[in-house]
C-alpha cells in the first residue's frame, strides 16, 4: 500500500500539493479542509485494489493520465504554477504506454 511506503507517500503528498496550488491560483475552493488527508483516505480505502490506470498500463491501453496529471500541468502553466511532480508522472506514464495519446507539453 502506498501509505506504508514513505517515499511513495511523500510523492503522493507533493503531487496533491501541486494540484492544490493550481486550484488556488484558479480561484477554486476545494471541498475539504485537508486535501492530502482526503487523498490518503482514498488510498487507504482502495489500497488493495488494482487501479484502473495500472490496468490500462498493463494492457497498453490509453489511460486517463492526460485528464488527471496532464490537466494539472496544463492549468499550472496557464497560471504560472510549477508542477514538476505532476509533469514527471505524466511523462512516466506516457513513456511506458505505447500509444499516441497525449501531446508532449
């Protein structure tokens, strides 16, 4: 489980905090006071699941990476908020999925 791996947990936290920074720059009010705790709660509840993105990657199928991390990167660029963790995750998924989905940012 991600929450039991300190490096994975730190990466998850950093990814969330970038998304929060982009949301705040866009004037979006998030529906929870602690976004990291909200994500960790989801990770805890779904820790034994095989994520849909992992299933897609395993099949070599298109993933939702563009709609999730790619969107955060694109929005971050528009508002001047750096999103290096989200961009790295976006690029990593594209590097392992042999498809033409997603344009290079």
